[in-house]
């Protein structure tokens, strides 16, 4: 009996010693809670889940480094189902029930828009997550977006310029009838007007549209020189397919611009060669060099395989990891979780992240935007790994990242290698 | 607004194809809700389940449409089991239970959606077939083959179900149970077994409709929500339980939507579809082909 008790005590001591080995010792004050809602289902779910993998990677990394203020970091994320109606309730719960210390916005403009008045009213720091102009009207001074764009021109300029270089005189707009696409469309309309490019087709479509053949026929009938599409992931796939089947017309020089989803690996793989020729925005494409990005992507890829999400993770994940890095820098520098102090630090200092240095303007958007417009070329069917190569998305804009010239017209670009 | 007769013709032509697609995704509901009065809001979710099963089976090298046909018996059994559960727990307890049944079917839809997310993730899934991504060129017109497949499936399903319901004993019994259940019971038939059989057919048909759905476009687990309004609209517009009416209602909706999309603006399309439903119900509350 005595022998067995000794064995149990030994085993218990060994277990306690083993559990103490790999982790860090944290202070008794409880974890630093970071809360967010994230689209994990619905049309933005694929992107949202990949982004969460990156954020959790940062949480593990920061905890390995001793956490924030010597306290363990805990991420609380709820699924908003890409439904903006769910988002205010989730943030109320995060603040009033979960008592989170810091907030990150959900991925996307549409889910973020409903909480902007609330965070402004409560004077809260909110780290934006790939929203577009969501703070333009609210003007909250504690908002910091991780996306590499600021105003409409930062997004659309490269696309309009590519069209101008091809001698485009007319443009067709096709935009989803929701916040993000409408914000982008309004800016793009102004830009094209300034560039003396006439709008010959301008349609908004409801989010429930299932087939785009009729709209593509309408665009073809209008014979535009450029087609600027602002769509969400499911729509983007349907639009690309309809263009492939019906044709958009020989007059079109450039096609694409603001199609969300064409950056997600599963969508790129499933569309394959249908993507060729499309000139579309992106946040990161292989070949862009930032300190730490390659290490991040290789570590992300391992976790993404287990989580069955975007295996490459070029679009959202590095920028979500960057949110964590920015919070870490701000908390460590100010030694505080006070939102006002953190916001002040973020506004005044350059942040070092895996997506390069970030400095903020007074609206909390990037002072030096880095949206790339890249043309898909030589993409083959059913091959995910090909997208790791630099030449599959040729960067047309901006100049500092340019890897080639745009091929026009669109029909010719579709067969270009 | 762009107008030309060529464009109008194209809009009508494509509206016919789109309408047939709407009819094909609604025809199962026309049996379960239209004939059996079961508030089957999980119909689109079962269709999406059919799409994912098609994705798996076609991955073994089988054509997607054939995969849908192969899946029909399994879905028939699934339908029988679902109805049996619904009957035992809700329907046999009276009319108020039917309202609670609505919650049951919402729950079922939710379980299917979450189950698909757990099994497949939230990414879109597509299938490959020679008729996906290519189109038939007729002069200046190009008609996507995938929509022609939807057209064919809708016609075959409508014809098969119409013949089955009018020419076979069980089919006539299904129609009878929809019209007068006590009378059917007096004739010595068991209405519950008939309804169970009919619900099985409706669910089996959903497997083929699901196959067609993944042929027409990529699917993701939450896509059922897009189709709830549209499928119920088609069934109610048709007049509950009419198979040919479902095809006609699908065509009306498809043509109206296509013309509005191309000529007036996409934002008006849902308003026109549901406005049409309101007008028809105002004039004929029993629907276009209802008695």
C-alpha cells in the first residue's frame, strides 16, 4: 500500500514538473481577453476561418513570449455567420458579459459597419479587419484598420490607370448592393469621371442573385472598354463562370478590379484557368518581400491543413497576424491596456508587422496604402501549389511592386502565359 | 436602360432556362408542402446535402447527374425517416403541433448546415463535368450547357411526377391524402404510410435537385438560406401541390427576373418576383393552378 502511494506521489510530482516545463509563468491577474466576432460561416466564412487561424497563431506566439503585461492572452471569437444583424449583440456580450480587454473587428465591411457607432460612443479602441471606408462617416479616432487601402482611389486607381493605358473611353460597373461594394463603386465612379471615362453600364445587384448570365449579357450589349466588378466571394465565382460561358465582348480591355474571393485559395483552385486575364486587387501576392512573412506563411500552412482552411493564406491571414503584432507593440510600449493610450501610440508610431511597416493616417487607415492590382496569367486547372509561384499573378500596380505590364484586350489576356 | 429586341429575346430565352432551374429546385417542396401540408423549411438544406453527396459521389468518377440519380434511393429512405419522426413527435398531436413542426424543420436545416460545415468546412464546392463551364453557340447567342441540364432535369422531373401522381395507384392516393385524409382512411388506406411514401419521394427528388444545384454553380453549407424564399414563392405561386403549375410558376418567375435583370436593374429582381406573387395571390388566392 505504502509502495503504491509513493508511486502515485512520484507520478504527480513528475506530471506537475512536466506541465511547468514548456509554458511561461503568468501573473495571477487573469488573462488579457481579446474579443471579436468573425464570419466563420456564410459568404465570408472561408476568409474568416483562415484569419482566425492566423490570430490564434499570434496568441500562441505571444503567450510563448510571456503574454501581455505578464498575463496570458486569450482570444474569444464568436461566429457572426456573415450576418451584420448578429454583430452588435456579439460585441455587447463581449464587453458586458465576457469583459474583454481589447477588441478586434470582424472581417469585412458589412459585418463591421453596425458596431462603429457603439465603439465610438463607448470610446473603445477597435482594430479594423479588412473593412473599406467603414470609418469615413463615423470618424472614430480609436479605429485602426489592418487593410492595405485607405480611400477609393487607393483601391481603384491601378485598375482605372490600366484601362487608360489601353485607351479605354467607357466603363461598366457591376456592384453588389451592400456597404463594401457601394463604397467602392461610389469612389470608382468619381475616379472614372475625373479620367473622362464614360459609364455605359451601371448596375447594383442584390446579394441573393444566383445567376449572373443576364447581367453579363447586359454588359456585353453595352460594349464597354472596361468592366469594374465589385462583388463578394460567391458572386465573384458565379460572375467569372458566366463570363467564361457567355463572353463579355471583344471591346473589353480590362475586367475585374474589386472582386472579393478571387484571393481565397480554394476559390482560385476551383476556378483555375477561368481566372486568366482577370485584373483584380489583392493584398499580398508571392514575390512581395516583408520581414517575417515567409516564416509566418510556412507556420500558417501547417495549421491551415489541420483546420481545413485556405492552405496558402496570402490574403487575410498575414494581416490578421499583423493585428496581433500591433496590439502587442502598443501594449508593451505603453505598459497599459487603456484604450486611449494604446490608440495614441498606434497613431503616432510606425508598426512593424509581417506585412511590412504600417503608419496610420488620422482616419485610422494606412497612410501609405499598398493595394496591388494583379493580372492572373497562365493559371492551370486543379493546381493549388501553382499559386505559390510569383508569375501567376503579375503585379501591374503600384510601381514599387510591379512585375509586368497589363495585357489587353481581356480576350487576349485570357490566353496569355 | 439598354433595350433591343435581340436583348429581349435573349432575356426571355435565358428566363426560360432560369425558370426551369427554379422549378426543379422547388418541385420536391411542391410535394411535401404543397400536397402534404408539411411546413418543410428544411427542403433547401436537404437539397444542399444532396449537392454535397453529389460532390462526394462524383469524386469517384461518376457524372454529377448520374450521381444525383444514384443518391435518390438513399434520400428516399432519409425522407421516410424524417417524416416518421415528424409524424410521431408533432403531426399526430393535432394541428397546433404543425406550427411546432416548423421549428423542427428549422432545427433540421440548422443541423444539416452545421454538420456540413464540420465535415467539409465553409469553402465552396464544385463538381467537374464536360457540360460545366462551356456553352452552346447559336449564332450570336451563347447558352450555358449547365442551364440546359437544369432545363432538362426540370422537364423530366415534372413529367415523371405528374405521370406518377395521376397514373399510379400510390400517386392517386397521395393526391387523395392531400384532398381528404379521413375519406382515404375510410377507403381502407393508411394516410400516414402514404404521406411517408410521398415525403420520401420529395426528399429523393431533392437529391437530384441538389446535383443540379452544384452543376449550376458552386455550393456552400449556408446556401440553403438563399433558396428558402424563392422555392416557397414558386410553390405558392403555382397553387399548392400542382406539378405542372410548379413548372409554370418557375418559368414565370425566371422570365420576369431575367427581363428585369437585363432591362431594368438587378436590384428590382426580387421585388418583381415577390410583387408578382402578391398580385397573383390577390387575384387568385389558391395560386395559378390551385383548385
